[in-house]
């Protein structure tokens, strides 16, 4: 049977808007999800539909501009989805990771504290807007931190992301103004290490 074509969809949040308080407020989370994430989903779909109809009608389109926008919007959609699911309400989230990922972090970075400080440094020093991500490289059997500019620049292609933090100002501005460091300090209280463990376990 032929597989039907689809468009991107905004995935449901795995918790309520106020679930990440006091570290991320209801209003911060709502706007981030409903406006920003949805904007990337809609943006990616608009380009896909534009290309579909241009091809159908045999009309040209600006390939370079379309692909650049498509990369940005797909990146935004995929990264936000990973981000929502690698957070959990305080109590369920936070603390130090156990399991295989806990061991691997200590093995690769020396300690959990050392990993956190490198990860935060990556997140603090992104040029412009972007993300810090933890990836796993199967070829070298190493966890690698990836510093993503915008949603799509500076990436290690195909390395799977097991943990990601959004450092676009839109992710924290309502709660933290321009204090990205404070947002990051608090963010560790809502990291869903169970989810990170699940993602990592599938790769090893
Ligand atoms: Mn964002």
C-alpha cells in the first residue's frame, strides 16, 4: 500500500502549561509552544505546500530561498519537540542522572558537574540564538556536545540528540529577562533524565 503524504503537526505537550513552574512559568511555556513552536510547524508546511503546487503547476520557485527557510523551520520544529519531551515537572525531573546515561556522562566527561559546566558554556556562548544539545556519536562511542546556531547551523549531521536546551531569548525572556545563565541554572531542575536514558539506550 502506498504511504500517504502528510504535513508536520504540532505534537501535544507531555504536561500542562504550569507543570514546569517555578522554573518556567505558565505564560512563558504557553507562548513558546503556541506561538513559536507552532510558527515553525506552519512555516515548514507552507514551504512544502508551496513546492508541491509549484511542481504540480510546472512553475518555478526560488530553490535556494525555499531550502534555507525549510531547513530553519524543520530544525525549529524537531528541536522544540525534543526539548518539550526532555523536560519534566520538578520532582520527576532534575537531579543527577542514573542508568547508562549517568555512567556514560561520568565516563566521558569525568563527572556530572564537569558535563554540566561544559554544556552550560556551550549554551551561554551560542552566537546569536540557538541551542545546546548532547548527542551520541556511535562511530567514536562518545557523547558530544553540539552548539546549534539558529535551528540548523553548526550541527553534526545525523548525530542523534539525546538532550537539548533552547537558548533563544523567546525561551526564557518572560521569566528571566536577559539572564540566560539563571535560566540555565534553573533548567537542570526540570531535565527529564528518564527520557534522556531512553533515547540513549536505543543507540547503544
Ligand atoms: Mn524556542
